[in-house]
C-alpha cells in the first residue's frame, strides 16, 4: 500500500514545522544544562580539540520506538560490516523505557546512544547529554528541530511525526465527523454494525498520553495552563477543551472495546482486518501493517473536540550521546549518528526501513507512506497543533501518574467531571 509521492517541497513543509516549533517553544533552548553537564561537555569538547579520534569498537543503542526495533537490529549488522564497530541494541517495551534509562544512567551503566523526547525529558537528563555541535550535518538540520541547550547541539531529531485519528476510508467519511456529536454518532453506528468504531490500546501513551495532548494543545496558552495546573491554581474541569475531551472519553468507554483488552498488536491488527474503523495513532503505525494484505485506503483526521481541525505534529524523539561515557565511546556514538544521517545506507534505513520523514534540509523523500503523506499535507496546510505533552508535562507523568487514572476510568463508571478532577490531581502530584 505504499504510495509513491513526489515531495520535493518537503523542505518547505519542514520549515513550516520549524516555525510552529519556534512559536510554541519546541525542541530548542530547553533549559540550563547543570554544572555536571557543563563539565562533561567541556571535557568531551576538550578531548575532541586534543585530536582524540580513537573510537570504541562497540557501542550500545537504547531507544523507545518499538516499531523500529527489528529494523534497528538489522542496521546494527550492516553497521558492523561497514565500520567494524559492533552495535548492541537493547530492547524495551516502550512503557518503562524512561525509567530503565534513568536507572542505567544513574548507575553509570547507561547506553552510548539513547533517545529522549526533547523538552522535559531531555532537560531532566541534561547532565548525561554530550555536546554534538561539531557533528558534520548540524547546520543541515531543519530550523527549530534540533535539541539545543545553552547554545550547544545535544539532540539530533529522529523525524517529524503527527498523530490523530487514523481511519479506514471505506468506513468513515471525515467530512461528516467534525465535532464531538458526530464522533459519538459514528461510534454508535459502527457498534450497531458489529464494528469497533474507535480504538485506543493499553500502552501508556496509546491509552492516555497522546489523546490527552489534544486539549492541552487547544487551550490559549498551553505552557501557562500546564504550569498553573501543576501549581494547583487551575483544573481541567474549568476548560471547555477538557470538558469536551472527557465527554468523548465517556462515549469511547461506553461504545468501544476497552483499551485494557487491546494491546498495540491487536489494535493495529483489528484495524488492518476491518474489525475497527479508526484508531488513535500516528504515522509511525504504518509499519505495523506490513504483514497484512489490506484492501482499503487509510487517512488521518483530527480528534474533533472544541472545534479542532488539526493533527498534532512535532519531533517525537531525538538521539543523544552519553556524556558520562569514555572519550572513545562518545566519539563512537557520534560516528554512529554521522553514518546514520550522511551515509547512503544510513539514510536508506531512516527513510525506507524506519519510515521517517527527513529532518535534513538537503534530503528529500519520494516514498512517503500514506500516513506520513497525511502529516506532510496537514503541515503544508498549516493545520497542526503542538505536543505540550513533550514540552511542558512533568517527565514520566504518563506512566506513573496518568495511566492509573485511565485504568480506573476504563474499569468503573467514573463520570467526565471526576475524570478531569483525577487527571488534574495527577499533574499536581507529578509536579511535586
């Protein structure tokens, strides 16, 4: 089902995204790097200035995107064959990735190269982020996408991604589902047909993190609102955007299959086989359909609350190099990123195997899958909202504080007002 589409204008698309990021306080200037980080960066820079070109013969890569784990392991084999450097890929379930990473870094057993969401996660772990400013393609990264702290490049973005309601075009006409009442009607109509109208899944971000991002992105000032929410000065119950969100969640609970009974594989499998009409996912999900003979076209539409006509677009994750590693390992980690973004085979993995939209201004892609093409289209049309969940939410809040509330909601008759109260309280607790 891959669609070949000429996207020579993708650089313009990426620049549009970068303007969005700059306006919303995206991935750059995420905060002060601690003294420990300054020392580590200074040490690594000094070592580089001293012509330290030796590279370790093995690196460890640890990252959170489960969708690309098989492809990354294949890449590791190719990389060793081409460079002689072994790449050990650590696996993760995704949900507990950040906690695993924190523990390993704090115990001085961290990976060489790892991923974080630029924003609250990278700011929290700033002492472990090496200075990558001298990487050869630094100036080629699309404006506003790099993770920059104190004027230093510390994070190289994976790609630009977008999420919303991924739908089966043979079952849903998006022009008829533009508000919450229409969405509710669609759920009931599909339920009567024996089809699950809309599916979440039990993994933390797929159950509550991504979908809760939308009302945050729709309020007038997401940063101030989140700060006030954490301080206990406002609650979600007072916001129209959140009230509609909670009402929609009640209808999802009453008229859809419980996400507690659906994991990622089931969610995508049921969509691919026509058992589910729509799922809340992003363009990254397309790779999950590779093993299915799908006979329908798919698209992506906004979650229709509070007049929203946009999908959420941002940089999901960036690569970082462990500043606490040896000089040789730091160099090897940077060499790995150089190869990934500048070699022919590395770029092939990024675009064809990982399905990433390019983040280098000099690189074009002519093989965007249908969902990535949708992200590019919404971005070009200016119909995008940001990811406050990455930029402003307390690090780790989804797994530790929001998931228990969502699990309680989906197993009880909790009403919309109580859901918002408990979610608001979770932000206060996470911010302590």
